[in-house]
């Protein structure tokens, strides 16, 4: 009964709060795309996604993935020590990226995108903002302050959408979207930090005693699995996820990659929105039950059954209308984006199920296995892209990439469910003894 009450009360309320904010934020972003696709060219979207791809990879390095560990300690003093570890890493990496700005021209030539050099100076700013938000976001998850997460998501979506439209109509076309995706989260992060500081003596309220340098070093060592295994895992995942943009741009050009970028946005954005909300709530719920030595299998059983009953019929119906719907909404030149989304649907379905619960690697300190699965995923993805490059067929490259991703994620999902089953069985054996 306790587990049922937990799921049906606080869990549902928190999920609803996060999902509502995510939906509002993403709907705002999606509603402006029929306008943006008539202002900006596919090449502009390709430049934006190249910038975001590089920034995403560097953001993973920025905190050494210590932010994932903020949720794990039982007391807040240890959690804040972990947060300080991540902040120290973020400052160091951001400074190194700042130095790399001196080499913007060679980097742009290497990626065969000369225009990138004009906007690369914003890269250290973007990476610092994203890394700082990751740290703050997981502190909010630990503290169940989902309203603050929601506020950040909505504000940055509004600012980003309005910035893209405003700069586009002002004639700032090639870099307008890049300026928006950098400075919108900067303003939202600033507002969130101001609200956090507005709470009187926030750290004193949550920490029993001051955090010393020795505490920070001790937590860096205790959670070393995160930079040792989670960091490579996240890096491989991000690199493999951005591989279509990074690898296919030199072979097929920015226009086709821009069409894929829109397909990825339209397909992955709604799925990612729900996934983030489910992940954050389930992570906190699971840690609560684990700290209380209670079984967790019921959470995942309900999640898998409920999700599948909704997503499978929905995706089957969408597969018949997506190309025409995309063409009608964004213009005839974006018809191929709808075709690409159809190939992505199996990947999106399995990705939602698997990514919503992949925190289990951290809960049970199985980060080494998580890294192994990410390597398998990357291999499957690269092989898919290579097939398309060899055949000189862009659609085949995306289709094979999606199929390879689906196969790898199914294997990972089955392994995680077996991990949950073994954990619950171990609790039953302890009770019997």
C-alpha cells in the first residue's frame, strides 16, 4: 500500500507538474517552426545543429557527469559536496574551451563549415550555461523542487522562440538561431539562481555543518565511477547521437542534414519531453524506495505496460500521415523530414522506454555495464550510417541508423529489467532469512 500511495500521490503530481511544463515549453518551440522554416534556410538549421552538436559533446565533459550523483547521497551535506565537485570541473573545462576559441578557423575548416568560425566564440558561454543548469537541475530533483525546473524550461523556451523570430525578421539569419539558443538559457539560468538565492540561508537550511575541502575531495573519490564510466558512456552516447550531423554533413551537405535536423526535432522533441519528466520523477521515487529497502519492480511494470498501450497505436497511426503533415505545416521542401520521422518511430518508442529508466546503472553502481551498452549502441549506429554512405543514399543512412539504435536499446532495456528483478528477489530472500 505504501508503494501504491507513493506512485499515485506525489509521483503522479510531480510527473504532471514536470510534464505540463515540458509540454508547454516544447509546444512553444514547435509552434514557431512553421515561421522559422519560412525565415531561415535548411543550411541555417544545419549550422545551428552543428553548433549544438559540438556544444553537446563539450557539455558532457564539462562536469565529468558528477551531477548525476547529486541525487544519490542520503544527506544534503554530501550532496552539496558532490555539487561543488561538478562546479569545479565545469569552471576548468569552460576555461579550456575559451582557449580553443583561438583556433576557431582551423576547427571550422576541419568540419567543412567555414561559417562556424564566426560564432564559435559563444561555445564556452554555451557549455558553461548548460553545465551549470545540469548541476542545478539535479539539485532541484533531489529537493523535489519541480516547480523551479518547470520555470526554467518554460522561460528559456519562450526567450529562445521569440529570439529566433525577432532576429530572423531583423535580418540576422545565419547566426540568429545560435544567438537565441545561447542567451535564452543564460537569462533563464540567471533568473533561477536569483530565486534560489532568494531563499534565506539556503545552504545553511539543508546542510548540517559546513562543507570543507576534504568533504569535496572525499565525494569526488567516492563517486569516481561517474567520471570513469558515466563520462565515457555519456560522451559515446552524445557523439553517436550527433554522428548523423557530424558524419553526414561532409558527404551529403548541409541541406539534407538540415532536413534531418527538423525530423529529429519533430520526432524526438515530444518523446524527449515526456522522457525527461518520467526520468526525473522515477529516479527520485526509485532512490526513496531503495533507501527504505523496498521493492521497485511494480513501478517499472506499470510504466512499461501503460506506456506501450498508448505509444504503439499512436505511432502506427502517425506513420501514415507524417510526410504529408510535415509538408503541409512547413512547406513542400520539408517533405523528406516527414519520411525520415517514419523511419525513426521504432527507435523513438524503444528510446522512451529505455532512457526513462537508465538511471538504474547509477542507482546500482553498474556504470561499467552502462558504458558497455553505450559502446554497443555507438557501433550499431555507426554501422548504419556507413551503410548509407557507401550506398550514397541519405534516407538509407538514417533508416539503418534508426534500426541499429533500436536493436541496441532493446538489449539494454531487457538487461535493466533483469537487474530490477534480481534486486527485488534479493529483498525477498532477506525477508525470508
